C-alpha cells in the first residue's frame, strides 16, 4: 500500500474520532442546558462516529490479504 493512501486512511480515522469527541461534547452541553431529548441526536451521532472510527481502525490495522 502506498504511503499516501496510508496517511489518508489514518487522517480519516482520526477525523471520525474528532467528530465523535465534538459530538459528545455538544451532547453533554445540550443535556445540561436543555433536556435529554434535545441531546439525544448528538449522542446517537457519537455512536455512529465511533463505529466508523473503529471500523476504519480495524481495516487499517489488519494485514493486507493476498489473493494470489
């Protein structure tokens, strides 16, 4: 795999982690200042972002498959 592709995969992986952290922060802020129902979409998006982070990390960490 080329180095540029590996850097791109790593960047996207960390981008999902940053999105998850930002979303949980906004969710906590909304939960404190408003109600749980208004914070729920942020909590759900946090779990979605963490899922994408973990799937990208697992894909990047797994050894490449040889189809030959």
